[in-house]
C-alpha cells in the first residue's frame, strides 16, 4: 500500500497585471476610478479602533490636514547620534487627527486607498 501519484496538474497562479487607470472598484452605488481625486466625509462616530487608524492614515494624505506635521518637520533639524551602539535620529512626533463627525479630506484614489475606503464604508460618505 503505497501512495499513488495524483493525476491532477496544478497550474501556477499567474496574476493579471492591469494599469491603475483601468482598475475600477465599486463602493456601494458609487463608482470610483483609481487615480481620481475624491472627497471623503465622516458621517458617524467611528466605533472600531482599526477603522479609526485606517481613516487617520488616509486623512493624513490630505495636505491641509497634514500641514501641522509638515510645519513642525520643516523647523526640525535631524541630528543623527549614537545611542546604545546604534545610529539614532529623533524625528517630529506624529499628530493624531480629531476624526469627529463632519471631518472632510480630499485624497487621491489609489487602488489600496479604495480598498481602505471600502473597509470603512459604514462610517464615511464619498463625493
């Protein structure tokens, strides 16, 4: 009683590579094309911690909302030094946005950003 060879032939997975401008994602009834610019508005309180982090990361792509961090970074001079045998560079602290109801941001719709928007679709409105 040995193991019989299997007659199934498994073909390797070959993903189809498409240009980003040809990718289309659907979010509810709204059709968002990759590469377009969309306006995102928070419509209700964000209950999930993961959704809050996702929206914060997306909203930091809006230059208007990220301006305080950019201003601080402009005045911050990095001085690499040795600390514990490693090169250590202090950088400006990250700001955490107040993601209250009604907060808006304008972001570029990359394929990953569209997937992220889909994951938090219950908390936002896209225009």
